[in-house]
C-alpha cells in the first residue's frame, strides 16, 4: 500500500484523521464511513511517512475477526510488526509473557462454579438466572472503583474469585484485571510498556468499558499518541458495562483533544441513511456516496408466521424462486441476488423460532448466528475438554469428558463414581482409579475408564503439550471418531478443521495453554460464516459490524423494539435499532405483526422517529394465501378421515 495511493484514496475528512498530529485524536465515524480503512491508513501513514517503528504501534479492537481483518488489510510485509489485537488477547499475551499460566473457563464452566457457590451460600442470589448473575459479576469486576458497589455482590465475587484461584482457573475478565493490577503496581513495568507503545489506536471506542479505558490511560505519557475511532450512536453493550459517554469522558480527561467527524457513508442508499438518522436528529448528518435512492418500508402482517412468510416470499422474488407463496404482490426482478445478500434481524433469540420453522419448510438455506458454532458440536466439545484437562487437571474438565455422549459411560456408572468421590473426598481422577476396582460397576465400563486413564498418562508422557494439534490427532484415534463418523463427512471435516486451527500453536512456548485460551475465546463468540451462501438470521447485537444488501427487521412492535424491560435504557434500545437499520445497503424492511403469541400488538413507538419517506404496506396478500392454505388443509383432513 503505497503512501501516495493511500492518501489519494481517502476523502478530505479521512485524510485529516490520518495525518493529524493531535493527541488525543477523537474520530467520530458513523456506519459505512470507512472506519477500518481510516484506522489502517493511519497505521501505514505513521510507518511510511512519519518513520514510526512498527513495534511502537498498538492497535486494539474488540473481536478477533476485526483484528484479523486489520492485519490482512495492511497487506505489506513491512507492516507485519504492529501489535494488532483485542484487549483480552493483549492481557493474555502480557500475563503469559510474565510467566503466568492461565486456564480460562468458558460460559458453561463459569455457571457450574456459580451453581456450586449458590448451593451453600449467598441466598440473595439464588433466584437470579445464572446468565444474569455472570453479567453482574463481569460488570462488577470491570469497575475500576469497586468500593462503592453493592456489598453482597462484592462478597459473592470475592468467594467466586477465591474458588477459581484455588483451582488455578481464571475467567475472561481476569485477563484485563490482572494486567491492570500488575501495571499500576509496578512502575518499571509500566514505563517499559509506555516506551514500547508510543502510538495507541482504539477501534470501536464506544465499546470500551471503564477498566479498559483505565488500562489505556496507564500506558500514556505526554509524548505518546492516542487515536480513538468509533460512533457513540452504536454503543449497545451497556449490559457489559460500556457507555455511550466514553467519548465525553476522554474530552473531560484531555481538554486538548482534537475531533474529526467522518460524514460520507459508502455503504447504504440515501433513504436508509436518512431514515436511520431520524432516530438521532441532533447528531452529525451523514451523506450518501451512492446515487441510488434505496428503499425503507414498514410491513404489517397478521402474525409471526405470516411475517416469516412475507420475508420468504420477498427473498424468493428477488432470487427468482417459484415457490407457491410467491403469489403475493412483489414482482420477480431477479436482480442477481444470492442468499448471502439477505439478513433477518431480531431483538431476541426467541423471535427466531417461527423464522426457523418457515425457512426449513421453504428450502431456503440459512445460518442461525449464535446457534451454529462448530465448537459446540459434541465431538469438538469432547476434544476441547480433554485439552483443557491436560492443561489444567481440574475436576470439571474431566467430568465434562466422562459425561460426553461420545464417551458412553452409563448414568449408573457416573453415579457410582460420584458416590465414591463424595464418600472419600477424592479428586475425580483418584475416584476413577478407585472405581475401576469396584465390582458393582460393570466390567465393560471399568475397562473403558481404565483405558482412558492410560491414554491420558501416555499423552502426558509424550511431551505433546507443545503440539496441541498432535494431541487432537491422538484423541481422534482414541475415541475412534473416524470410524464413528465414517458416514458423516461433514463431521470429519469439522474435526480436521479443528485440528488445523491448532497447528498455529505447535512448537511455541506454552502451546497447549495458548491453544486452550484461544478455543475458550472462540467458544465465547457467536459464529458467523461470511462465505456461506445462506440467508443470515441473527440478533441486533450480533449484527454489529456486518452489512447486507437486504435487511428485514422483525418484531418492530412495542415490548420487543424497544424491549419491555425496565432495566434497559430507552436510548440504548434506540441505538440498537440504529445499528440494525444501518446494516442495510440497498433495501430495509421493518416488520410489525397485528398479533404475536396470541396477544394483540402495537407498532413500535420508534415509528414516530421514522415518519419521513416511510412507505407502509398492509400485506393482505399473505392473509389471502394463508386462508387458501387453511382451506386446502381442511379438505385434505376431510379426505383423510373418509
């Protein structure tokens, strides 16, 4: 990427953001304004024009996908050295470089720890769902000032952390908490990092929480440069402790800041930009780079299934399908579309059920983001839990292996092992050694346990922890996965891809620990395959950072958008809708039902913010088709009875 070509490809606002020497430099970048391109260009400009050493540049983002994309787009061997990573990966790399060995628990493992705690203590929290409780703990741990927090929660977090420490475990938040504590307590270490990272660039700054911001401030000196790019209107993670006021906090902490606003949207058509902008009338106005007008339409349907029918009918019309349901009022334009051009976005996962049912019936291929990660499949979970156990022999990992449907231990045997453990207070590994001598356990089961223990011992003795991918190869043989799935090539391909993922860690220090941490990170994030030729079904939160030619937003009704929840701020709900709307490039459809779950529903109050140029359609064609289908089904039932 040459410097001349680089600057000439930027608009005047982007050039100002790239070339400015101010610090802090705050870039307000709305959707589709070239945020990533501007950030990458800034890195290249610093190296090629300002003579900055690549190793003195730190670029932080919030997803591995975004970090990988930034590294790929640098596309120059000279630019391989900047540190481009996520906040949590930075913490992990820092802690392991300090000699710490980390075993990071995933969501399920965290909930098992919490369940164990709540069985004996903390009655105040027993009626709170484990998912909500884990969020409360995470928000507490990500506060810099914890003294003002609720004391009962503070006691729970202290007991939770103590239990993790006793088992040599850490949760995801500990990666940053431990890093922050080390840096703030060790002046020499802080100075070393300040000297190393003279330029710090933060992507999606609106997603930064207080702990992450405090960590960054500790890396700054008066001579260091801080570059932040993001959009307060896309701050949608308040439940994780983020705030749309983070930009305001920077301006308060650093009065000499410079602000640049990017206002040219290269993604969406004019009508989509203008309609979404009406949610925030006082914000900077975005201008469309594209000349086409586009479409924004509000669709009313009788109920949730007719909502799904209308979406399928529209997709069929644009793809060129000849489905029966296409008999509605949308013309078949066959506009060179493919299934991956379409996304159906909803506020909560519960709204996906009618969509899944109708899409399955229609034959249209789809992927359900957050529900189709290959790392959740039983064969991969089995391999992951063995890797975790080899890296840290904690009972919970061994228990997960034994409970796997692929291990095929009977419930009677599992109960017998549990009784041994309870009676003797042995760790699970020792309880298994006792179990193989017990006559009340079937000989076949005892043999299976004994063989597995021998396999684990061999894996440990072979020094394979430096070669995570080879461990997977051995485990594939041990569990006879190739034989078990010989008629399921997709599963075998999944296992091979899993092994290939781990090859990158072979031969490096702490290979197994790093591989396990990486896998825990992948388990934590929702899976989306951009290369799949499928319609994408996903939540508003999962849609952030993605774009599609055609977007359908379901459940544009009171109680859903905005969600009927007193703990959720209305402005946050408005920002969520804004994020969902601005995923659309060509056409945007907001769908509201007359009745949902047997109850009458009203259109969302946010309709009032979108009145200008909003085309409304009462889709009577769907109702007519449904009546015909109902009559046909009644006749079919009568014939069956006869």
